[in-house]
C-alpha cells in the first residue's frame, strides 16, 4: 500500500508517484518555506487550489518548473503558474493554481497533482534529484 498524507484542504492523498521515493507523513509536515494549499475563488467564480513555493536558487526554480511541466504533459492536466522574484526575500516565488477546466472546479486529479507538487518541492529543497 502506498504511503499517504492528509492535508486539511485536499484530504488524504497518495505521497508516492511512480518512479519517485515514498515520503513519510512526518517528512511532509516539516518542510520549510511552504504554505498549505488554499481553496480560492477567482474573479470568474472558478474554484481553484493555490499554493506558493519559494526557492533560494534559480536552478531549484528551473528544476521544479521542468518537473511540473513534464507531469502536465504526461497526465494532460495543465496548471497555472505565477512566477515572481521577491526583492524583499531574494527568493523566487512560484504560485501554482490547480483546477479542472472542463468543470471550472477542483477534482481528485487536482488533489493528486497538488501532492505531486509537494513531492517535487521536497525533492528540490533537499537536493534529492536536482
């Protein structure tokens, strides 16, 4: 059985993606520089999952975006990004919005993609694959 973790918003989700290492729940609970996924409604009334990730290095930002882009291609589930260089913190902030365009709402596929984003972020921060 695959390890799982529970987030108050997205619920219990798989923490293993094929070809990736399993992540224990406690490891996800102590990741620095992260925020929890938030459920938001945009100006058009579309419900989305949103989370912002911060990166110290340009190479980390590039790795994270490449991994998510590859996953988008493989799953045919596309996400929205907002990339900002934060002058106050000298970090690269990437805000990820997830929703299913056909339904203009979030689905289980979005929750699974959210878990994938967290796994890639964990790998990136701890130089597991970079």
